[in-house]
C-alpha cells in the first residue's frame, strides 16, 4: 500500500513531543503519521528497520534562496559555479549543475538526500512571483512556499503613513492571494525604496525615507501589526536595516524591540495536532540571517562580533526567533532584496555585481563571493554565525541556516551541525582560520555542545513552528505529514570529538521519507514525487478590499505591466495547498 | 619510456571530447583497454578506437609514458586535459582545450591549437609550434583567476584574451596577439614578440606584460614611468629599448601591473 509504512526500533528525536532519543516505532498510513497500524494496513505496510539509527521528522528549511528571479540571476552570472559541478541524468532524475546556486532539480535532490522535505523561499518580489512559482513547481520532491517582500511596497508605505492599518492589511491579504505567497518578508524597510534614489537609510530607525516620509520603525511596527491583525501563519520575517555594516547589531537589536508590544495572534483554519509543546508560534518577529546583522565595531579595522548584543536581547525576551545565516567558508553567491547592502559589498570587493529595481515594490542585488579562512572579517563572521546558535540559551529561539547561498550553500549544513555539536570541530577550525575568529568573538570561550535533540529543534521542529507549518511538519504526531528522516548513526555511540562522522551522517540520510514514501536512500534518489505549494489566503472584509483595489488600480499606471497580468494564474501552482487565514465565522457555519 | 601511438581514422564531423588522451589515464592499461576508453561525440558515448588506431601501451606510470597523436586532430577537444605527468606529442593541429587545467608533464602541438589551450593551467609545459586560438591560458568564463603556473610557448600567433585573469606562470608568444591579452592579470609574465591590437593588460593589478612589437591602441589606464634597455624579468632577458608603464589605473589607484612596449615600434605613444 503506497504511503503506508512502519519504521521500527529507531532512536526517535521529536522535540515538539519532547521525545529525546526514545526507541519507538513510527507508523505512517496513506502518507500521514498515525498512532498505530492494524490488520491489513500493518500487513501490507513497508517496514524499515531503523535499529541503531537516528529518526527525526523531515527537515524544514525556513530561509533559503532557491527560486525566483534573483536566484536565476545568480545562476546566469556565474558560469564558473557550474562547469565543475555537474550532475548526470539518472534513470528517474534530471541532469543539473551548480555549486552555490544549483539548478532547481539538483536543489530538490540535494535537500532530499540531506533529509529535508520542506523548504521556504525567503524572498519573492510580487512582480517576480510567476518566475518564483515556475521554479518551485520544477523543484522535485520538496514542499515549498515563498515569503512576499512587502517592506518597501508603495501601497504599504502609503497606507501606513496615512495610519490606515486596516487598508494596509486588506492590501497585504489581497497580495498574498494574488501572488500565492505564504508569509510577509520585510527587507531593509524604507531603505530599499531610498536605494531607488541612490541612498540608503543608515542613520537611525527614525529616519524618514524619500517621498513617502516613512521610517523603518513605522514600517516594522505597521507590518507586524498587519501580520497579527490577519493572523498569518508566520510572523513578519525581518531582514533588518544597515545589514553588513560594522556596528549593525545595535540597529538590529532596536528593530527587534519594535514589535515587542504587538500581540501574537495566529488565526489559521487548520486542525492543530496534539503535540506536547504548543505547535503554534509565539514570536511576533522572526529575524533573518542574524549573522549578517550582528557585526560589532565601527569600521573594518576594529570589526568584531556584535553577537552578544543580539543574543542578550533574544535571551531576555520571548517575542523573537532568529535564524543564524552561518558562514561555513568557501564560495558563495550573495543575493538579497537589499540592493544597497550588495552595492556596499561590491564597493568593498570589486567582484561582479548585479542590481535590480523592482518598480513599486522592492529591489535586489547579487554578487559572487568567496569566504576565506585567511580573511580576518570572514573568520569573524564564521564565529558570529555559530555564536548566535550556541549562546542563545533556549534552542526554540534559533534556527540553523546558511541563508543559502549567501553564507554558503545549504549542502554545508552538516558541517555547521558538526561545529555546534563539537567543541573539537570548532577548535580545529580556529587553528586553520584567521585569529580574529577567536580574538574578535566569544566563540572560543563557549564549551556548549548541542545534542541531537537540539539539532532536531534547530532543523525541523522550530523552523516548522516559527513559520506556522507545524500543523503538518516538524514533528511525528498523528495527523502530521509522513515526512521522516533516518540518519545512519547510533546516538548512544555518537562522539562529539569524532565529528567527521557527524558530517558524514547528516550529509546523506539513510532514508528520507516524504508522505510515507522513500525519496532518498544513502545519497541515492529513489522516487521523485511532486511537492506541494503552500500559500496563505487571508480574508479581510469585501468592502475594504474594494476600496483598496481602487487605489491599487489608480497607481497601476506606474507599473510597466497591466493590472490583468499581475496575478499569478492557478496553473503556475503545483499541488496548491492554501491555508485559510482570518476566515470569517459565517463561512465556517455554512460549511 | 613507453609509447602509445594514436592514428586518426579519417574525418570527424561532430567534435569529439577526448580528455582520456592523457598519460595518467593510459598508464597501466593494455592496448585494448586504451582502445575501449570512452569518448563523447555530442550526446553519444563512443570508444577511442572509433576515432583512432591505437598502437603500443603505456607503462605502469604516467611519468614514463608518451602519447603520440600521428596527424591532424582539430576536431578532437580536451587532449591532455588536467595532465599531471608524462608527455603528449600531437603531430598536427589540435582542437579546443588542449592541455586545459594541466598540472604537470608536457604537451607539444606541432601545428595549430584551438581556443582555450592551457585554460587555468597550474603547471607543466604546453608548446604550440603554430598558431593558437582565443583564450589561451585564460580563466574560464565567469571566473576571474586564470593560469596559476607552468609555461605556454606559442611560436606563431594567438588571438584574443590571451592569459586572461593570469595569476602565475609564463606565456611566450613568438608572433602577434589580438584584443585584450592579459585582461585582469594579477601575476605572472606574458611576452609577445609581435604586435598587439588593443586592451593589453586591461584591468591588470599585477604581473608583467611585454610587447616587443607595436601596440595599436594602448589602454588608457597606463602611465609611462620611463624607459629601460634590455630589461631582465626573472629568467627572461629582453633585447632592445622599452617604454615601461604601470597600470591599470582604471582598476585601482596603486596598480602593480607592469607593461613593457618596444620604444621603436611605439614612437607615438
């Protein structure tokens, strides 16, 4: 029977159910986790013996650049990132190429081999939504969704400046439905709009931008308010101002302070599973790639880690979750909606660079990059990325990423896991890299070694909870999707000092199971199901939407495309899996 | 030294990719094993013996192996790609990518070579007695670091982008070159006995470029710092009087690139 299986005798790590390495059987029926299998189902079920192995829910990546115009721009800009990294066509797999920015097929396969089944694209400009969906629907295996970039959107800025939060919410809701987007992303609020005029917002969070006269503070507060007014699955995903500049940690900390008073309300029309720990998010802001926003010092000469300032703040509050955006050294392609930040990097390095202005909405920049162990700043960045995971006490406030492909490609996750699980791994790298890693950070004084339970929080349970997909992902409770990863190591015999085994184990999962089917086994792709596309359908009153649309149509004269061509047609969406948000009570009654 | 002789069998239509013609690959193989080595023609995988008659066998180690290609093979690409040791002699013209990414050993082309000869090479010697195409000793497209070491000798002319992104090693051209030789070079030495058209050393940040003939159009970012008679650069001694330039100021305020151009041939500069 397809989608039905038993995973016997594995050591299970399921943090949302507080299961820490217990030997347990996992049952999947018709692609969903169940408590038990009986009779015919049990007899016909595929049985996987996981004795002596580690069992976790399927991996969830909550921040990765894997689909859309700027990802493809990175591919086009870097032929040298491809010609030595080719993947041959297999019997069921497509050929592909690329190291830091692989082609869509390779991305799907590589994530699946590592045990990941769900990946969210971190920045989808509304005008590039079609392109983003085209790439997501071509990515094999993975369930995906994309965050809509709204932090410098003309309508949002206009409504927020007018103080019309409800209209702004109606606009955001309409945009989510129009572009089949999952959550709200906010990139360098007020700054990217300024970049259209050649400047950034760097002075303070209270610096009004050109023409709209709105400040970063007003946008961050406004968007978080909109987000909770609608009751979106995930909180606002913030890429803070002044990113990549020495001393930027302070602006970041102050930005995190802004939504502190915003009451969290997740209003999704889904059935929440009965996990031990509440599967619903409790943060009002999710900070992206914190490493790039935790720079200390005042210049590149006195550059140092500013992680402590961020960590202290995250430790003493409960409304923030961060992902680290680690730097594992080696080639990377830096790409973001933050045009001025990438221009700054271009001025520093002289590397090849591309920039784009996305009309009334946002912008972006791409730059090819290489993080070198001999470079003092890069070495310190490596340390900052790890500090952010190791010094935050509660792992439920952190998520492991490389901000793929900004810090490095996602295929380096196993290396990051080794560094946070093994002090010896860190010490060995200290010995190889520039002394700033040790001298300009507090990483050397940290003896924390994370456990597999922590890793399960950082790579599946918490990303799922943070982006509001824990009603089906990130745990092994009855009703959840049958996504399970089995790693080929015995947790009772795992030694932190012998970290090459950790790297090897996480590189190729023994089994990656999605919806109750094996998709990858020991680095081989076994099946290539089509993943789902998650998006939110938030509801606001019809009257409000009509009024708002009048404004949108009026300003559409500034766009280079027609209003009718703006929405993403349904045919672009692979296995659409919408989540109803803020659903009016009546419609529930009617149903 | 053990020899393997490859005799081309007639005319090739679609170009053949034969990076297997390499002493490292041939070493320890019998004649029939060499015959069965896989080459690509378009999307098809074929055997080496579909295109060559193979005679002899390589010894146990690449160092003592010599491969002789007896004839013209302008439609065979990647001969000696990544070669580490041993010797390849092509008694005729070679196709594109001959000796690209080579690390050691030597390759002699008794004829012309296609584009991308010695691309990103790290060591060894590549000698082309005829003319070479574009991108000799150059970085791959998109990459900014080219040849790291080794020597390329071209008795004839080379076309454009010679030694692009060069980071080490030497290129000597007996004849002339065309556009943008030494673009973005940051180290190493390029000597051109003949003329160059334009863009010599454009965006160079280090290394030395010598043109013993005429530069038709000098890059604007170069500044003359005097003249030198019979300058000596490492082992290489030049004869005649040269104008010495530094550049490229278009890239940085303190460029370390050096350009020598013959004084007689470049009077108007």
